[in-house]
C-alpha cells in the first residue's frame, strides 16, 4: 500500500475537501457540506478532520465524529479521495484506521456506506471491516428516491489481530 501521511486539516484545506466531495460520480456516494458548515464543524470538539497525503500532494480526507454514539465508539463520517481507482482510498482508510486505534481509546470504529457503493464496501471488507446490518431507505437520493446504508465496523481486537499477521 502507498505510504500515507495524515495531518489535521485546517481552514486552508476546506477548498480541497470540498473539491473531493464534489468529484464527478460522487453525487450519490459522498456527502457534501457547504464551506460554512466545514468551517464551523472543523473548529468544534466533536469532529476530527484529517488530510491524507502521499508524497507532496493531498489525496483525500476523512471526517471522524467522536460523540455520535459515545465513548469509546468512533464514527467515520466521511472519507473521499480526489482521484479514485489509484489505490489511495484503501491506503488512506488503512492509515486512518491505524491512526484511530493508535491515538485514541476507540474500541469500535464504525461507518455507514451507501449500499450502491459496492467499490467502497469491498475496500472496507478487504481491510477487515464487518457488516452489521442495513439502515433501509435511510436517506433521500438527489433524484428523490430513497437509499439504504450498510453499517460496518472494526473492533480494536480485530485490528490488533490483523497487525500481528
């Protein structure tokens, strides 16, 4: 996997974050917030923004929410890469997972992936994430239809076991 460096995002990164969210083809797969919401959320205490870089250019970002279900659960609110199909997403998720379990007391790292996003679900499974269930028709698609989420998680003992192999 690509070596990824993670750094806390700052207000200077918001334009990059928004560009990632708005990549062609991401409309149904990645949430989008306006600049003001990112700026407000980024300085709050409930969210952690990380930028992933390989080499000198940022390649993607993640938003973590640490108050969603309470301690010691951590929610992967959003992950997006600027250029898909180059392996950066897998490497970014792997680096973020190591960061979460190495820098927090998280026991359960979890997410919801759009059911139609088979590529992302495949990446999560390949990195050891387990499906827990579905939130059926939980959101409204841009065309007004309803979409479902697959809920997945990775527990600290599962991450530790993968690191010792």
